[in-house]
């Protein structure tokens, strides 16, 4: 690079540093090759006035893994080690230490060059560093194997160390006692939106900047004060009377907690922390707990409040029928507690408070010791490879996977899927819930506001291409669809190029060949899942397909699935959901979904039996498109996942719909050189043939499968539309924003003011758009005109739906009544936060549901088909009034905007008369084998 260009690149970085100082930020970590080249040139120039700063940037501020900067850094460190460059501040020994903190990719390549080279002393030094590394890929292992087979003694020594897993066994043991000081982040469920707000999604890859959005500046100051008072203790973040980490599957939330309360992972890598400690009265959300494991943290189910019972053991309830809670022990902010990892108990001084052994299973102890679950996943793979190459049996180092097999007990649907996809389990052994399993992943989804972090994770674990095991993977563009602002213009093309190069099908073409596709990610994943035996991992909590079993995951777990084609988890318990009775003609399937939650809570005395488990819903006759409304909502039920049991004919219909949608993607030019989309259609055809021939019918559980609980939903009880209410003014703070307050329409008396309506997000399907069109025609017929007394924002989930509505004449109806229609040739550059009383036809995507671009006006009462009612998500509070997002069916939303208030039941039934709502009837027979 020309010296003047280098100087300009460096000066631009210095200018950025000065700008960041005004925000109270440190220099941004370096990931670009050009900047690091300029820095190295200044290090080499002993007369450079920038030499001292350049050394600091090189040593302490360069991102590791496979970033372009990491490649440049590794190459320069190699020059120092072999004597081509001499830097007094970086000795060869220090250069090796720096390489050891770079985690993989270029650093491993350099270490292998040195270890397998001709300089004996250097080779041995390189070998000692390599023995501590775990992020090796096939090409790295192939080099070691080839050298070993040629008689290289150093290669043999490295392989012998790997076979013994010394990269793990030589790590310090987990401390027996961990002192913590508590910080109550809030009462009730703590959403990941509080830890990493959706409207700050653009900054997630800039960890220090993003860290400033956690909870509030006041909370951050309080955490710092606790750390100053208790320098020998870790701050434990707590959800008092609630669950920690509900909502989105957000690595950035855990990263923020780790940034404020954890430990620095490496002195040479800024703002990457690990070992956060979190707790909740009702435990940790399953998705969030997985992310805590990724960072080697600890998640504790505190159970510090319990339901009060009387002398007969009956629950004592308040005037609203809610169970009264009694405090067992206090975790008020500033309480000093002791976690004992040997006894697996929580103490206050000498007083034992609770058994916390679930937080310290043998596997979790390994994650904590290794500083995160990735190191264990890669370490096990490395040990297996080394032992096989040496021709020996690998010694037992890691805790054996728990394998639970119960004689005479059948399998639930999820148990069947896990058994089919399991890797490395005892041959022939049938596994039941609770077993630890490594499984192959079929479909992976990355979404656009977490995708930059997934890309960072892939770089940090030195992955360069998608695993060949994965059938298909998709990078979405839906969360940034509403507004093509400067942040999106900077981040999204960069993300799409990275993912396209990595091997994913991408929503936006980095080369601009095909039209941007901002379809909601869950809808796309639902379409590209063409086998109900599939396992899906996606970077969003609503990755809950109605074919296969899908798990919403943090960006790191998504990266791991992309890189290895595998995921590890215990087989979850299941709760069986069946239906009886008959839907009333004026009800919508969304009402059945809400009623399921309400009836379950009533049936089990307020206990949420869905939490942390798989909901096996015997949907029978509802196609995957429509059934997705149920599976999507299971995230709000706090379930780990959901699984649909369909009749053969219904599944075939769903697969045919999926084939048509995949073909549209192919026709757009979205397939890649490997023909991934074409391959998915072939897999769908094969699956359809299996069902039709009877050789492999649709997935069903065994008749003698065992469930944690069984819920029977009585459709006859659903007499009016059901609304999920955030209950923003509940005196008990812990009862606000929980999704568990499900109310009938009549509760509002037909007079609750509605300021804005929203139809969109993943909870709606094509049928909802047709219901909207039919209702508008109905209202015009009844009233002579359509007049909106509140704005109605409509964001169809996919372009396919828009195209189909155009072909069927419904889009023309929507256009007739709209005051705004999206234009892909001129997307909005500024987010809308104020609305007129009219219909807005917005671009397909997440829109208001995401909360990172479009917003309702502060303090609004919003009636929405969304899934999100968290504080500040769809609508923020104003100084005068709390914003509230009530969740309901499409017809309720439409009518609420026409009236400017909640309708009464008579108005509602009149408005939907003759309209084809989303209907559902229970299966005609039991769906078991």
C-alpha cells in the first residue's frame, strides 16, 4: 500500500477515535487489513511519531479469528518469530503468546507453518502453543495428519496432546466458592429488550457502544458502584418475581451483561467478556440460558418466592384470583451470596438457601471451566480426530453424555426426531427426554439484526464456509425492511456479502442481480423446511416451524450450527396439546392460540407447564402456513420449541406449498452454485412420495409416549375474541408485560381507546390479508364508506403473499382504501413515528413488531397482530401515559381502527359476518402410532 494512502487510513482511524471520545468510548477494535497494514508500517518505522500508539493498537485492539486484520496480524507475528522483523517490544516469546489469543484461522495456519517447519526450537515452541488451541478445522487437521503420517515427531506430539485433551485438562479448575453481590434488574420477567433494546440493533457488533444501552444509565452506574464496593465479587443480575431473558434470542443481551458484570476473555481482545452470572425467581429463559452457556456463565433458578398455601395445601389467591407469593429469602440489590460449585448450593453466609445443582451439571461445569460451550464442542471433535489419527481409543476426559432410556416407554415426536438426528450416542440405544444429545442440524436461519454478530462469531471461531451437513441456510433482511437508512445501508450489504460468500441463500443479492427479498425470516424458514423430521436452528426466538422442530438461538449458536452442522442440548420434555369441541363461526384461529395459554394456566393453577418444554400440538388439519400462528406464539408461552402433528394429507399440502415458494426463490435467481434450493425441492418430492406410498407416514408420537403434562383445549369455551394485554397499570409490577394476561373482548366494554392498529409480523398469513380485504368491503357495504378513526399499518409477511393477493384481486381492494403504498424503488430513509388516520401498506417484513425502525407514537395504545407487548418495543411511554401493545386477531385490529376503540361483541360479530376467518377443527382421530 502506498505510504500516503496508509497515512490517510491511519488518520481516519485517529479521527474516529476522537469522535468516539466525545461519546465516552474507547477506540473501536480493528478488523480491517488496510488499517493494520498502516499500523504495522508505523511500528517498523522507528522514527514514526505514531509508533507507540500503533504498538498498542496492534497488541491490544485487533480482533482475532478470521477477520482480515487477524490475517495481517498473524503474518507479522510470524515475521517476528522467524527473525524477518525485529520489534523490541514484541519478542518471539511474546509473539507466540499473542498468537495463542487469536483463537483460530490465520493464527492456526501460522502456528502449523512454524510447528511443521525445519527450525526445531521454533517448531517446539509453536507446538506448545498449538496444544492449547481448539479452533481447528478440516484443513488444519488434514495438515497435522499428513505430517504425522510422514513421520513428523512434532505433529505426533501435538496429536498425542489433543488425544489426551490437554487443551482442557490443563485449564484451571472452577473455583469452589464464587462470591456474588446481587443487582435486581427489575420485577417480573426481564426481557432481552431491556438488556439489548431492539431499537439499538444497528450497534450490536460495536460491543462497547452497544453496552451503553443495557437497562438504563442509572442501572449501569449502580452496577459500577457495587463493583467498587465489592471488588472481590461478581455482580449477579436478577429478575425478581420473574424469568430472566424472555423474548428474543439475543447474544447481544448476554454480551452486555458480560460486559458490565463478567470477566475479560483476553487482555489482548477488547470488550469481549465472559462468565456472566444471572438469576431469576422463575429461572432463566431456555434460549437465554443457552447463550449464557456460550459465554461460560452461570444461570440460577432462585425460587426465592413461592405460592402461598393454606393449612389444607390449597393455593391462597388475591381478589383477582391470582396466587399470592411469599418470599423464601431476599435477593435485594446489594445482598452478598456465595455459590458453592462443589455442594451445588446457594448460601447467604453459612445459611443454605437453595439447591442449584441444575446450574452445575457436569456439562455446564465443563462450559464454565473452558470459558464457554464452543471450546467444548470443538475440543471434543479435536480429541476424536486425534485419537482416530493415532489409532488409539480416546481416554475419557469429558463428562459422558447423559443417556436416559426407559424400557417399555414410547417416544414423543421430539424424542423421535432427536433419536434420528443424534450423533455419537450409544449405537442402538433409544433415548428419552433428559438425555444429552449432539444432533445434526438440517436448516439454519440468520436474521439481519443479529447477523453481524453471527458473522463476528464465525470469524472468531475461524470458520470460512458452511458445513456440508446443512441442507439449507438463509440470511434474512426482514428486521431492517421498513427503513433503508444510513445504518442499514452500511450494515446490510456488508452482512449479505459475508453470508453469501459463506454459503447461505441471502435475502439481498450482494451483486444486485435479484430483487431484494425482505420476507419475514420465520416464513422463509417454514417454507424451506421440507421434512417434518428436520431440526432447525435460527437466530430469533420465533424460529418455531410448523414442520420439524425448531429452536430459536443466539447468534453464537447459529454460527456454531453453520460452521459445524451440529447443535448440542438435552432432549426436552414435551407437553401434549390436543383440542375438543367446535370453533364458533365468528372466531379466528388466533383466538384459539390465546385461549390455549389461558386455559393451560387455569388448568394448572397458574403454573406455566409450557415453560422450557416442547409443545407437541396435535394440529391435524391445519396447513403449515396457518399452523405457524400457533407455533410462533409458543415463544410467548415460554416454550423451548413446538412441534406440529399433522395428518398425512395436510402435510403433503404443506410441502406442496413450500415447493412452490422455493421455486419462486429459484426463479428470482436466489439459488447458489451448489443448487441448495433445487436440492430442497428434490427432498420435498422424496418426502411426499414416502407419505403417499405409506413407507414413511407423517411424524406422530408413540401411543405410550410420556409427557410432562397434557393440555386439552376446549374450543366450546372460546365464546369471544381473546386479547393478550400487557396490563401496564397492574399494581404488581411483576404482572406487567408478561403475555400471560389473556382477556376476552368484553373486558374492555367496547370503549377502550385505540390509537393505532398493526397487521403484520410473522403471526399473520395470506388468509389474514384476505380477511382484511373482506372486512373493508363489508364495512363499506354496511356503512357506505370506510373511514379510519385510527391509523392502520399493514405489513404483509412476504412478497409471495403480495403477488398472490394481486393475482386474486385482494391487493386492489387494499390499494383502494390505502393512503400509502410501499415502493421498492424508493424505500423510506427515515422511520415513521407519526401517523394519519388511514391505511398504510408497508413493505413486507417485521415493521412495528421489531421496534428497531418504525414505532408507534409514544404513549399510544396499539392493537396489533404482533407477538411483542414488551415495554418500549412497539410503543414507548410518554410523559403522560404508558404505551401499550395489545395483541389480538386480524379482525379485531381492523375493527378497532375503524372505530378508534375496542369493539363490543355485537359490533364484532356483525363486522365478520360471512367472512372466511382462519378456521380450525380438531383431527378426526388420535395422531399416534
